[in-house]
C-alpha cells in the first residue's frame, strides 16, 4: 500500500507522520507546492512546533515517510490519496467572509484527475462543507476519461487539536470515515486499525461525515462562547467563572471539558468552520439556524474586544504611550500557530489606543508577529494605511522573554497560557514595573492571591 497526502501543513504533516510511524509497511509521501515548508520538514527545524512531533517524524523519515514537492509522481504511485490542503474563509466574491474557499481542494482534485492511472481512493482530510464530495467525484470522473483511472471518494475529517496533536492522533476518541464503497472504507479503516481499536472507527455516509466535522467544531466553540458569555456576567455580579464552570461541569450531562473562560477562542478552525456552517444554513434558507450559530462567533468577537476595553478602562482610561507587556501570541499554548489568535485582536485594539507593546512568545517568531499585526490593521479588502503600518513599526517591540516584556511596563497582559508564565519570579518582575503594576490574566492561569500580596493589581476573566 502506498499513500500520498497533498498538503504538508498542521494536519497533513503530523497525521501522515503518525500513519508512517504506526504502519512501517506503508510508504507515505507528503507533498506540497510550498518548497520552504517541504525543506523544513526535511530539516532539523520542523515548520510546526508540536510536542512529540519531532520524534515521530525522526522515526519514520527516510524509512517509509517522505516529504517532497513532486506532487505528480506521488499521486501516480499512490493507492490512496489524502487531500489535506487549507480551506480558509473566502475573502472575495460571493460568500466573502463566510464561505470556505475551495479553490485549493478543487485544484488537488483536478491534478489527481490529470495524472492518476488505475484505481485510487481519494480521501478528503480537509474540513469541507457538506456535499463537497459530490463536486470532487464529478471532477474526478469528468476529467479522467482518457487514462481510464477510477476513483472512490471518502471523507475522513481530522479531529486533532494543535498542541496535543500527537496524543490526539495516537489515542483518538474516534476516527470517522464516510463513504459509499465498502471496499474503500475497509481499506482506510485497516490503516487506522493498526493502532486504533476497531470500535472507535466509525463509518457513516459521506454527507454525515462531512457535516460531523463542522458540527463538532461548532459545538466545541459554542461551549467556549457560552462560558465566556457567563464570564461577563460574573464580572458584573461577583460570581467567579471558574467556580461556576466547576459547579456546572460536575453535572455529568454537561461535563467539565472546554469550560475554561478566556480572552476568546482562536485557531484556524473554529471561526472558519462556524462561518462556513452559517453560510451553508443561509444557502439552504435556514435563517434562524444560521443566526443561532453566528452568535457563537459574535460572542467571541465581543470577548476579545471586551478584554482590550477593560485594560484601557482600568488604566485610567488611557493607555496612550504606556508600555504594556504582552505574554503569549500563539492562539493556545504548545503551538507556534497564530491563526485567528485572540492576541492579534487585543494587540490591534491596544495599538489603536496608541499603547506601546512589548511582546513575548516562546514559539512565535518576530516576523510572524509583525506580519499578523500589520494584517490586522487592514480594511475589508486588506489594504493597510501607512499610518497603521508605521504604528506597528514604532509601537511594537518583540522581546526574548517575559521579564524583558515586563520591564518598565505599566501593565502585563497574559494572552496565551504558556506554562512557563506560572514559574516566573513575580517579586523580581514587580520591582521592574511602573506602579501601580497592573496584570490582566486573559487565561486565568496565574495565582492572583499571591500576585495581589506582592502588590500587583490583577484582573482575570469572569472574576471581580
Ligand atoms: P495549512 O495551511 O497548515 O496546510 C495546508 C498546506 O496545503 C499548505 O502547506 C499549502 O501550501 C498546501 N497546499 C495548498 N494547495 C495545494 C496544492 N494544490 N497542492 C499541494 N499543496 C497545496 O492547513 P492545515 O491547518 O493543515 O489545515 C488543512 C485542512 O485541515 C483544513 O481544511 C483545516 O480546516 C483542516 N483541519 C485543520 C486542523 C488544525 O488543527 N489545523 C484540525 C483539523 C482539520
Ligand atoms: C480545534 C478542535 O478542538 C479540534 O478537534 C479540531 O480538529 C480543530 O479545531 P484547535 O483549534 O487546534 O482544535 O485547539 P482547541 O484546543 O480546540 O482550542 C481552540 C481555541 O479555544 C484556543 O484558542 C483555546 O485557547 C480556546 N479554548 C479552548 C478556550 O478558550 N477555552 C476552552 O475551554 C478550550
């Protein structure tokens, strides 16, 4: 058996590395058009920071795992082809700001149709709107009259979360396979069965599988927005959101997971997939359903905005020319990914108030932070004014540790829950800050009782 995966990103890379590790008899080729990314996968410094990933890649690379830019050769050789390319929210034309941009998926299908020979199983690994497989099937069958290739299409959405990808891949709650051909479903199920118990390999029809992925992300994000909505009420009423979350989470029908109030959810999936769901509902004339799910995203926007406003209000209603140390820029801990990170929007709002930001993140490079902040200043068509560009240049410094970020600062804002922040020497830190030393914990990870004793003025999410 030979596998090809198109797309060597946060999903394609780790997922295929895990298949190659667990199935040494399967040859796995991961291909991408991005030469830099492929070169990084073949180097000592992987393009993705993910705990445990380097060891998994190291074990299989050169044995049965290969990263290459030779897309056609890998397609030709493979029995099974995964499509794991990006499906971002459209930024132009019909459905802009909501619908998924399926350009890259369609290009993959067309490339496969162009070069494939014999029988291939094509697996949708990307997150896609329900009924995309219909289009994929049509492209494959229409374009391939000449070379007589035949295809089965499966949907096999990925449920890994960044920061815990290796553990999620090793011990998935379930593997979902949607399809029409029993033989194709079995072939893919057999791959996962090398390490996933059969009872956790779920099979459905194509459309249920595609829709389950969007639904899972919508439900998860909805929990975060629900607890964040309650956090606002907690701040107004002296209830404590962590106590409320604990109290409701002990109800076995609700459960304790995904109830951490925060500065807002980020990541490349939640917002994109809900907006896609909203677009689909509108397309099918289900306006109330669309409005229901859209509220999850609107609540998240409110939460991010609210946090920046609280900082300004607390600091005597002006942060202009004040230094604020920003701890964490990634959308969650243990990843270098910043896509849709709440930090981007909080920093943008603070910059618009003319604050000076000193940003530290253990994994996100300076160039990425600057590029994200400049992009966040853009208008709907992405144009950034010279004034805004200048603002990022002059008012942002990116530093090498949290201590440097806090030095001479009026405030610290914790925007990612990196473990190292809990270990810092706060006595030393307050000694280097301006008084009063404000600390805004957007992740509720620091010990506020201890910090208050040291003299900090602290604020948490959903806490008075
Ligand atoms: P990504 O942007 O990290 O990687 C996608 C890769 O595909 C890029 O390297 C890009 O160069 C490559 N690519 C695009 N078009 C190509 C083409 N025609 N030929 C070859 N390569 C091409 O994206 P990702 O985060 O890995 O997400 C991929 C898909 O998986 C998305 O649909 C996403 O919604 C879904 N997903 C992501 C996560 C996650 O945690 N990131 C989790 C589950 C599902
Ligand atoms: C998510 C889904 O969890 C995963 O199944 C899917 O495959 C991809 O999308 P990911 O975005 O990588 O994974 O991370 P996740 O752990 O879900 O966190 C998403 C965002 O929600 C992060 O910004 C995180 O900080 C935030 N979050 C999560 C909270 O604010 N509170 C919580 O209780 C949980």
